[in-house]
C-alpha cells in the first residue's frame, strides 16, 4: 500500500510561479547599506555571457593556496547611467519627485517638460532621498531604449546625500562610482535579474515530479491525483502544468573577480561574444552564473548578508578564456 504522506514537490518559497511584471528587477533598499559615504547602492548592467577564468587563489589555509585554479564566471557590461529624477520620502512614502534630467534624446522617447525642475525647491520635512536613474544602452550593442530603476544613496545624513546628488546631475556616472560601496575585503555582490523564459511546461520539468509507471492510465508525465474530492478544487500546492521561467530571482554573494574599461583591457573575442556581440564600455566579471539570458538587464547591489565562507576567499584575476577565443 502506498505511503499516506510524502514530501511535497517544488519549494513554496518561489510561489506564485508566474511571469515577472517587468524585465528590470525591483529592489528593497532597507537592508542594503555601505561603509562608503558617497556612492550608489545599485547599478544597471547587461549580461554578456559566461566564460572561464584562470585565477590565483590567495585564500589563507586553502587547499589550493598560491595555485592557479579555473572558475566559471559571468561577464556583465556596465554602461554609464544618468540621474532622471530625485525622490523625497517621508515615513517610507514618496512625497515629491523632481525631474532633473535635461537629456534631449530622452525627451524624444518620454513625455517630459521642456525645462527640468529646480532642485532648490525641495520639501522642508523629509526622511530619505532616492534617485531614479536610467542606463545608456546606446553605448553598447544591446539596444537603444534605456532602463529605469530607483536607487538608494549611501551617506551619513540626508544633507550629505543631497549634496552628492547635486554633484552628479547631468553627468554620466560610471560603474566604478558604484563599486565604491562594496566591501573591499569581501568583494561580494548580490545579483537581481529575471530568468530565461521557457513558456508552458508540464509538472515533471516544472516541479521535478517523478515519471509514473509506463503502463499507467491517462498519461505518464503527470501527477497521479490532483487532490481529494473535498474541498472540490485543485489547490495551489498541487504540482500542475503552467508557466516556467521569466521569474524574478535574487542570487547572493557573487565574488567580484575583475572590473575594467574595455579600452584599458580588451577581453573581446575576435568575433564577439555569442548572442551578444562586443563589449564597448566597462565590464564586470563575477564568479558563478547569473539569472537570465544574454542582453538581459541585471541589477547589482552590495551584499547585505555576506557569509564567512565567501568573504574569506581572495582571488587574483589572471586570464579569461572563452569558447570563441579557443575556436579562433
């Protein structure tokens, strides 16, 4: 006789399994902080693809200490960003949004006022300041339409944050301004992105349900029962077919391997990266894989729950190897 109880299929942590509302992942900025006084706490990058990196392990008491090791890495292109507007918050609610951008190309795509607002007319009583930034993907080979996201600022008080924002208005902010917020000892980043969409899938691929016996009636790649007669409905806990992929996901504690301008150190293969092309601006190399396909927007933030295992690792970047490089 079959067992009356069994472990459930699929984690409820990721429910509901439906498509993401937007391709740019939103961020909860409350737990994220930095030791740097003036820096961005987030940045928009674009996934180039994966490659193999040769690094030197400088971790103390490591089995591979002072040896060359091979790691799978993800390459992200990070074009500059600009400030679109400044948002003032009171009791965690926005009370005023002042547009400060004066970009002519942006006015062609968005309905904006002819002249930006004056930042001197700020509300008297506010608790926090955040900025709405937009990327400049036209500098890359990805696309032309910019992506927008709200970013928090690190600083001692709101006056210091406001002075930093005023100094960066109508300027292209490079990714190295964001890298100031990362802890230099751990060099860890959190990655937020939308996974690759795979469309309508069955319960075997979607939840990892085991295949039924090959002589089973009414199908093999399905669950044996959708539930009891009463309650007379299928509960959301039952593994059934539906959407797979295009989910919002967060990946924690990625080690920063290297970051540079493409003009200083060119890592492009001769024919460019597969499904992406060539990197034209600055880039970031992270250890491990990142959610999403090539050209997908990925949000980087400083790690807010770094582990001792990841923090103590020290890696020195030596060389990058790609499939296209080896073929040519």
